[in-house]
C-alpha cells in the first residue's frame, strides 16, 4: 500500500494524463481554427492512433477522454452558440476509440468517461470488462453523474436529479458494478478444459441478487473476470458530496484549481476523504488540470501564446462556462460582477466563480478571457526547463501526484510537452524513463492489478473482506485537513 512517507518525498515522479474529448472543441474553443490544429480530424482513427503513439512516446500514464450526453444550451437558453463554436458538439462516443488505440500501443492507459444517470449498469459492466480484456488491463472509468439539463431531457426526464441525489444513485450504480465484476465469478471459474468439455465451472459463478432503490439486478455477470476485474476508478467532483464519493471509490481524481494554494487545499480534502473511508491517504492519485504552452526557449513559448490567443472564441468559452455552472452568462453585462451562483450543475465550478479571483469578482469579460485557452484551468507558459521546474515546485508544495494536461492545439501541445518538458523532468529525476509492467492500476498505484483490499469495491468480493488495515486513521484525516487549511 502507498504511504504518506514514501509518496511525499521531493524526488517522487510526476504523472501525466492527456485530456481530450471526441469532439472538435474541447477546452479551448476557437483554437480548432488554427492551421496546425488537427481536432477537426476527431472522427478518424488516424487522429486518435497518432495521438496515442505520441503520448506513449512521452511515457504518459494515460489518455483521459471526457464526454457529455447533451449540448451546452444554458448560454442564451439555446444550443446555437455551442453548435456555431463547436463547443463540445458534435461529440462522438469515447468508448469506441479505445480498442484501436490500445492495439497501436503497449503501455498507455485509457480513462473513458461514462455517466451513471441514464444507462443501466448491467450492460455497462459488460463493456467495461470487454475493454479491460482487449486492452490487457489498461482501462479506467471516469465516473460522472451528469450536469447538462439537455441530456436529462433527451433521455426522457424533465430535468436532472438534484445534485446530491445524483451521487446517491451513482453509489448504487457502482455497487452493482462491483458486485458484477468483483463478486460474481470466482477466479478459477473458467476451466477451459478440452478434455472434460467444460469451459466454465457453473458452481463457481454466482448471482449477485441486487435489489436497490434504483436498480434490480438478480443474475450473474456474463463476462469472465478481466485483468483488473474492475477498471481503475477515476472521478472529478470536488463538492462536499463529490469528495465523499471520491474518498470511497476513486483511485484517481482530477481537480481544477488555479493556484498552488487552492490545489493544496483540495488535495488535502481528497486525502482526508480517503482516510475517512478507511483507506490510505495516498491510495488516490490526484491530477491537477494544466495547459502547457512550451518551446525550446521562453521566447518561443511566449510567441506561441500570443499566436494562439488570436484564435480564442470568447462566446464559445462562455457557452462552456454557462453549462458548467448552470448560469446563463448571456444575461450579465460584460463588466457586471458575478456572485452567488446557485448550481445544480458542477457545484465546485460555480463556487469558484462565486468566490471571485482574489483581485475582485469575476465578470463575463474576465471569464471569456480566462476560458479561452485551457477551459478555465491554469496555463503554464515557458521553456521546457522552466515548465519542468514549475511542475516540480507545484508537486512539492501541494502533494499533488501529477497533471491532467489540456491542449491549446492538438496534437501540437502534446508533442511540445513530449519534446521539451519530459526530457527536462527526466533530468530532474522527476519523471519515469520507462513504464512499469502490468495493468493501468499497477502502473499508477504499484499494488498489482486488482482493487486494494481497503477499497469499497473489495467488500463485494466473494468471501470476507480483507480487514488487515485496522490502523486508526482519524488523526491522519484531521491532520490532512488542517494542512490544507493553513497552506
């Protein structure tokens, strides 16, 4: 098991995920019009295979593929701005990309986003297991509860469930997934015996008999156990309810904070949530959002920033922000202060806007500028050496494990990170020089292919839960929260 002692040393390795989406304009609306941007090829396998190979060349830990099941129609009470700017629409299914990329690579992990609001967990569990088989254990699942009203309406509901109830439903959804993937088939159920003509020993396959508030699943899983059984669980919610969910379920968490101080506080809360769930504080790998614009020199990087800035689409950015917060920003004057947003969408984003910039309140004008490149996440500009030094500094101060890298242009932003930043991090001893063997879970956490015994999902395995981790962790939880509060 990972421990605080062996993961807070200053020579720990930085982890990298690439952050993309199966669409033309993900986090930097307008940049798809840049002549070097290839996002317009998002609906071709060539684009995705090239990206996967590029990331594996740079020893990235994974490609995290976002998704939505609706359109951004909060801004102006219409999807017109989203369609015009390409802001995450049109958008294709992320899951169908993975097999081709996995076939073209050997080590890169794939984090796919899928929601718990509308699809039944029984067929979804089969798709997860199938992908885990086909990738030889390189799949993660980013669990989302949904935030776009348009998705709910197109799935037959008048609106989304209330924020916290969406997490209640997600809790049961994961319970069903865990029961199917962890508790239905024994490890040796598959006999594959040509002498006896028995492929599966039926006595070793068990019905899960789940009967809950949202789901009834009485039967067995119809896939045999895969390398990881349950794929690595990713999560990104930072509300109080989201943190509880992460503490119990997540093995990797994505956060979006604009300052080192904010990152530090959020990291401490996540680690405390893990402890409160009976887990080690470093059983969760935490990735901070970052967009890197880099080159061989500072001047090269600054020139790229100036060039990219000419392609920003402020309305596209505000369209995304309206969807994220649930507030129609078209109703505000450009320089009107934005405060006290009440949200049934992404509460952490709404809270960030409501709390201001540290230099005063957010306005629509400021939000349009801030969301233009990197989707309201921090943008780090500099030479490869300076970027590497800053990433190491952020990790040392905040206890974050790595970075979820959005792009300005694709695949150019990622190619620049591979060419200019990765070698400098390796010189500092802060980035791996080769992949660890095994599954995505083993690469990230180093504890083998299966869920850790203290993870919630392990309690649904056949037989008693391994209860070897009996240390009282309450004092660690309080200490972590205190550290975050005083950073």
